[in-house]
C-alpha cells in the first residue's frame, strides 16, 4: 500500500512538473497561435480525419519555408467530437493559448460561438457551414464564411442545372433531396425564390436522420415526379446512399448535382467506387485533385524530412479544403503583420482586418478568386463543378457564382428580421 | 466529510430535521460555499485573466451539467423510471426561454422559470405512458418523445425561429449589468446550481422523495401503503423535466443561442452516463458524475498533450489524441463501474467510512 501510494505520488509530481514545463515553454516562444477545431471522432469524422491534416500540412509547409513574415505559426487542434459544450471548452482553451484566429468546425458550434467571438474580438472561419447570413460582415464582424455558403451553393446549383438543361428552366421539374436538419433546409428560401424567377417547378424531398434510408424519396423523384434534374444536399453517410439509390431506380447520375458535403472521394467509394458514380456532379469550394503546386511542395517537404507523404493526401476533396482554410488564415495573419510593419504582436482585431484584405490568393487554382471585404465575408461565394468521369472527379466548370442579386436581397432581408 | 457523529444530542425536532445535523457538516458546507465564492478571483490571481477564463469555463459547463444530472437522477435514480428523453426537455426549456426573451423581451428571471415550467408540462405528458409500462418499454416511449420533440422544434418555424432552428438570445442582465465573461456567468450559474442542489436534497428527504423511493423499490407495495402512484410518477416526471428545462435555459444563456443540435439524443445518453457513473439515487453522485463526464475528456487530453510529445510528433498526436481520449474514457468508465457498481458516490462513502474509524479497521 505504501509503495503504491509512493508511486502514485511520484506520478502526480511528474504530471504536475510536465504541465508546468509545457506552460513555461509556451510563454517563451514567439509564435502566432491559430486555434483549430476539428471533429475526428464525432458525427462527421469522415471529414475531420482528412480536412484537419490538410490544414496542418499547409501550416507546416509555411513554417518550413520560414513562416509568415518571419513568424512561425502554431496551429493547436482540439477535437470536439461535434459536441457543442466541448466546442465551447476548446474555444476558451484556444483563447487561453492566445489564438488570434480560429478555424471553427460545425454549424451549431459556429452559431454557439458567434457572440463570444465578437465580444472577444477573435475572427473565426466557417467555410461551407454556419449561417448563410454571416456573409454580411457588417452584421457578423468576426465570422468569416470564406467559402460559398449554403445559399450561394443553392444558387450555383440552380445555375448549373440551367446550363445542363439547355439554358432555360421554364416548365422544368427540379427535385431537392435534403437531409432534414437546419443545414439541409437552409438553401430552401433561395431555391424557392429562384423557382419563381426561373419558372421551374421545385419539389422538396426530406431525408430524416440518420439519413441512410431514402429509397422511397428517390423512387418518388425518379418515377412519380420525374424530375428533370436533382439537387442533393446530404451529409455523412447519406450521399453515398443517395448515389446507390439513384443507381437502383435507374435515374441517370449526370442529372444529379450535390452540394459541397456530398462530394468527396469517400462518398463515391462508399457508394461502390467511382465507376459506379459515373456522371455524378459535385459542387466544390476548393479545387479537387493532386495537380497543384502546393501538393508537390507538401510532398517535397515530407520527402525532405525523410518521411512518406500521408495517405490522406489522396482524399483530395477534404484535404484541399484543409489547405484552403490554412491558406486563408495564413494570408490574414500575413496581412495583419504587414499592416503592423512586421513587428511582433498582433491581436485578433488585426487579423480580422487582415481577413478583410484577402484578395488574389489562388494557390495555383486550388482556391477560388476570393475577395473578402469588410462587407462581404464570404469572399464572393465561388464554386466549381467536378464531375465523375472515367472513375475520377474531373473539372467540369471554372469558378463561378450565380444570382448575386437574389442572395443580396436575402441577406438584407435577414438582417432586417432581427 | 470526515467526522464522527458521537457526542451530539438533538433536543428539538428542528435540530433533528436540519439538512446538516452535525456542526462539522455545516462547517464543511460553509467552507465549500466560501471556496466557490472566491474561486474566480483566486484563479485569476493564480493564472492571469485569460487563463482563468478557460478554467472557469470548465467549471461553468460542469455546473450546468450538475443541474441536468440532478434532474435526471430524481427520475431515474430515485423514482426508477428510465428516461432517454432528457435532452429533449432541455430543448423545450431552451426554446421557450429564447422565444420569450426575443419576442417579448423578457428578462431571464421570467424566462428561466417559464422554460422550466414548460418543460415540466411537456414532461408530464410524456410521463403518462409510465403509468402503464416500466423499464425498457418506458425507455423506448421516452425515446419516442425525444425524437418527436426534436422533429417538432426542427419543423415549426414559430418555435425554432426559422430554418436554422437557432435563436440568438441577449446576455442575461442583473441590475443593469450584462453578464458576458465566464467569470460573470460563473456566479449566475453557481446561484442556480446551488439552488438545484439544495432543492434536490430537500425533495428527496420529504414525503415526495420517500414516495419516489418507495415506487422505485416496489411499486405495488408502495400503492398498498397508500402512495398514489399515478400522482407521484407524474410529479417525478414534472420535477425532472423542470430541472431539464432549467438546464436548457442555462445553456441558452451561457451560449447566447438556443440551438436544438445541442440537445440531440447523444446528450441524453451523456446525462444517463453521468448519473450511472456518479451513482443512481444520490445527490452527491449526480454532482460527481457531472464532474467526471465533463472533466475526464479534458484531463485525458491535457495529459496526452503533456506526455504524448515524448513519444509522438505533433501531427501524429493530433490523430492519436481523439482516439485515445474516446477509448480511455470508455475504459475508465468500465473500470470505475467494475470497481464499484454503485458509482462514484459509493466509492466516496467507502473512503469516508474507512477514515471514520481510522486508524482502526472497524
């Protein structure tokens, strides 16, 4: 008993010492800290295990090239299991570590932290999730969607549909198959509005949680409603199920376009391989594939360290989104440091202004022509369409955006509502 | 706490019925209250303002969880009615309060009890099946309630405030002071956590609490000795849901937003885990469970961050920590339950009774 107790005492002492050591080591380094929230174990873990390494690899690449204006960046990742209390805890932890910007992850987390970020003056990014109305930088000064919101995605999907159906939607039937949660329903007002403007018939088909049972809805779309085109907005396991179901009822996948979270290699694989999904159209807010300079640089960085590049690099859809998030944070910090003339201390407020100056960063086509301004935190709402061709996601369109006037009207109306 | 009971003689009924009959127990509680009152300035002094915000934020989340766990323990631990719909009642409270706060501009001291009462009303309705069914069957009935309430909130814009199903609420204000920082919210949450603890302590030793325990232990016998089972089961559901509703309101004010995705079925399961680990049918157990479930992942992560770098690179650690955290969490729960199936509360009592006669063995 005494031995045990003594041993336990040693352990506790060692633990305490280690905590203190870690703390003091932090205080000495002159680094810029970026908080990264991630979900590697929760409901959307298929995204997190690929996206977060992409972000880290990009930051490591920047650090290996000498950092940003001579400053190293430290990205502290905390896995919040897609749970909101953990998300709040990890935010406070990032704040404690002195984070100047935070890469948020998850719609409920973004909403729960919006007020805190604004009070603490720390900018947070929410690419591809969060509230669409947050594109309004005047109303949400510290939230940066930095990529097409669900509203922009919905508008872009309609634009793509129109192009595919010969440039006219009058009298056409468009089905909207969506995951029945707030994120799934978010594009609805835009789609409804565009249905009136373009004169097409819109019918919505909700898929209840957990989203793996949609046989009836798909059959309905294909055989009763006989849709001319289908827009899907699904998450997690459900995109792959939708591909299988469309296949089963014989609906051509070339007439299906998925919003950004139904469009990864993993979804195609889960549906039975990319060959099965031939023709499937996907919206992307970052480039897909390995054919970018930054990929080669990251591989070279790993080779130089004598390591193999990680396998997740092959899942380019989410990996490249991770790179995009990392790049936007790095650019914002670069702008902030430049504005300060390169001397050390920058605050969240400086980085916020840095975000608002981002323009013309493209990473060789991996990123859209983002232009973030104090009024537009979305940076334009650009997307690209990639289509499965010959077992691969191939670029189908250039960066485009659609119906900006309709989106503007909705953002303004939403601002008035509250 | 560690004390002996001999030598105290009660001469009045008042003394006999006191919540803490022994002077030393009163002292302990007094010291605890003092510690909690001075904690924020103390932590701030020790660690600095921003770090203190972090530590206090953990305490804040725990305090909210304590209220919810107490409520669930009244229903599951004391009355023996299994519920998997606890998080749904939280969302009822959260949305009631958020709608009242935004649409009618009411302050928190109106919306908070209103949220609780609304949840209690819904809880009574959900509790009706408990009059006919027990055990796993009741669990499934409450599971249905969880899903139905989720669906309704998600699909009725009048409740959910639009397709995002989230309502931003203003920060709570007391005497014109807006509570924003973690330290300010700390006292706000502490006040309600303490009220919840005291109320539960008193409920479970009153006639109502005894009736709950009688129903849990043997409902037929309870009915025969004159306990109106119909009434008391519904009271249990009402009280438990009231706590859940208040928890939801506290979450809403703490986060500044009501969002139904905070209150999904996984949250219900987390709360069940809290009371099972802490100890069913015990107030202290609910508190231990809430602390354990909230704190354990954080501690495991801190531990891994400090020691993991000895073995792995940071990139590897990012991948390993979440996995280790989940498996260690599961493993520790099993270890604790094997060690003491009656939960942390029983472990604590064993420690106490050991020291009560220390240095003798009995």
